[in-house]
C-alpha cells in the first residue's frame, strides 16, 4: 500500500516524543540534565586521591561533582537537586 502524497511534496513532519520536546524546552530555557551517578570512595582510594572517604556524585568521566555525602541516599538527593538546577552559560570575555 502506497503512502498518500502530501501536497507540494512536503516531507512529513518529524514526530518527536514528549521526552524529546521536554528536553528541547529545557535546553532552550538553560536547563540540562547531567548524567551523574553515586560513587562510594573507600579509605584506601580516598588517601590516594586526597579526598575524604564517602559518597560522591560523579560524571561519566569520573569527575567529582559533589560530596562527600554520608549516605548513598543523601548523594542521590543531591544529584536530583543538581539535575533540576539551571546550567549557567559561560559568558564570553570582552576583547580589549
């Protein structure tokens, strides 16, 4: 069965999911969810890294974003707060 041809040979509009529309709206509004996860740093590793032992929210790259937190639940709460906060756009410095 053939698809009906649209007038003037216009391409069919791209269908987007509700999630895509929300994501696009958030990006335009200055919001961006980060892919953060909780990570526990034990004493041995904390000594090597020069940080306090505890729970940290980390980026996929391994960069610490927040912490130390006393529990995984506290770390997850902080991740949720960070994901809801607007991302500040970097301002270009004026050329002198």
